[in-house]
C-alpha cells in the first residue's frame, strides 16, 4: 500500500508493518506512479509535454529541498480531496518512507511485471520493450545539469 495510507494504518489503525517494500528492491527504490502520455499527443505536442516535465522536475526538486513546506501543501490537498487532514505523526512517518523522484525507475516496473506473470496474475509474459520514451525528460535533465535516467 502506498504512502501515506500505509503509515495511517499503522498509526491510526494500530497496525504493524509486516514488510517494508524498500527492503525488497536494489537501493530501496521502486516505482509507484508513472507519468503517461499518449503517443499521438507526444508526437503532436512535444513542447507541452516538455513544459510539463520541466515543471515536474522543478516541483520535485523543490519538494526535496523544502520537505516541511511540501508536507504542508500535500496535507492541504489531502484535506481538500478527502475532507480530513493527516496527523503530523502520520505525515512525518510517511514522508520518511518516500523518495520523490522524476526517475521512472524502469527496471522496477519490468521486475514487477515479470513477478506478476510468474505469480499467475498475468496470462502472458509482458513485453514492455519500448514502453518508455525518456528523450524529453533526459533533455530537461541535461539542460539542468542533472544525470540522465534510463
């Protein structure tokens, strides 16, 4: 279960952490969300996609540099969407389990898909070749002097 909901179950529901998924992945990193754009939209509007990616990288860098402000904004949005704020304890614990990034961590998606196939959740071996087009993201990162992603 993704954060902050997993931590909310621990703190508010008096649950216990059974497995910390970070322990299962190299470096503790795995994908939980992706930025997805339809191929025709990317082809027809690369400037819009690039502008969105620039904003995403900027916001992510800001959130990493300003965690307290980022948590406050996040909690405001959670309250707007759900009608309730998270406690400071939940938000702080959940934030410690997150690592905001613009890197799609593609190897973890491939590993997850393979594991889902081996476990019988997928009827066919997934072919994810070509699922990522990181050209615009890498161009944005290079322009900012940041490392490319794979």
